[in-house]
C-alpha cells in the first residue's frame, strides 16, 4: 500500500480509514459542514474526566453519539470497552447504513486503539497488519504502550469468544491472509472487509 502524503496540519482533521469509518481528534466533531460532507451519522467520543469540561456534544440533534470515559493511561483497561464500541459501529454501518467518526481529544492514542480493535475483529487480521493500515491513513496516530499491548492480546481474546459462540460469528466477514499478502507493501484491509461501503 503506498503511503499517503501527510501534512502536519492533518492531525487536526478526521481521516477516512474505510469508507464507513473515520478517525480524528475531538475538534473534528465541531465542523458540521465537514461531518455532513463525509456522511457521518454516528460519533464515538472517548474522553477523560480531566477533559470533561472541554468536551461537549456539538450537534446532538444531528448525530447518534456513544461517549465513553477512557483515560489515556497505559493502565486503562480498553478491552472491556471494545464490545460496546464494536456493537455501536456495527449497528451504524450495517443496520442504519451510516458512517462513524471515532475521536478522542487529539486522535492520536485512544481513538486509534479502538479503530484498530474494531478492524482486527471485523477483518480477522492481526494487530501488526491493521496497525500499519490505520497508520497509513492517519500518520500521527500512536497508541500508548499499554494500549498497544492490549491490542496485541485482543486478537486471541475475540477469537476465543467467537469460537465459544458468545458473540455472533456471522458478523465476522473475513478470511486469513494468504502467504503472498504478507509483504508490508501489500496491506489490503479493505479487501478483507468486503461489507464496508
């Protein structure tokens, strides 16, 4: 996958990860015109108690929101929150034909971690491949070391949960990559997620 040209100013904008999933900073939620132009219908906001006075819902009548209190601390447990975010995104995309913006204050650590977890589970691809794919779309992303560790451990967890039938297996739409696709230059998450518009 060719690297996209990245400008420093883009860290303040949302980027399209897949046609139905966007990733960005909280400031992207303010611009109603940009949100509408992208077709955003649902917004996931991850915030910390220290940010509570700074973050607010800007357009409550325009979008459906999921807000979760998530600290950008290496010790914050993300895994327990992944199912709620996955359910919200799946409902937005598959039931309501919508598009989702996942954001946190800077769009660098928390929100990318949730997008990576979602794509890992939705595509069945491993952490390293999905991490590179998302970073190619939003170059400034950098989940903290604790989040990266949890993401690496999440693959076996969701696979085990699915194999036990604790979550609907039919939502999983992917297959494992074949050997020729193992090149770093050939990351094709979009092909492994055919149900995304």
